[in-house]
C-alpha cells in the first residue's frame, strides 16, 4: 500500500501520532523540563493538532469515495 492512497496516508499518520504520543508521555512523566524540552513539547502539540485535522479530512474523503462506489480499506 503506498502512502499516496487514503489508507496508506492514514496508516502513516497513525504511526506518526503514536510516536508523538509516546514522546508526550515521556515528557509528562518528568517533573522538571528545560526550555528546549518545553519548546519540543509545544512543537509536538502543534504536530498532533495538524495530524488529527488531516485524519479528519481523510475520513471525510474516504466516506465520500465510499458513497461513490470506491472501496477504502484501512
């Protein structure tokens, strides 16, 4: 499955999200943070928001295609 298909892109975004969430868990498990760690945390938060929005868009696109006779598998 290539990353250009809806299912391929969705799968890649889910993997990326999983890695970001693991990094967030590690960040939250520590009591104090450096300025660099705080900046990385903010960057991850932004990336997660972008990924979630893209996943929403892909689901809508898949639903439209399934309504037009195309088949989508995740």
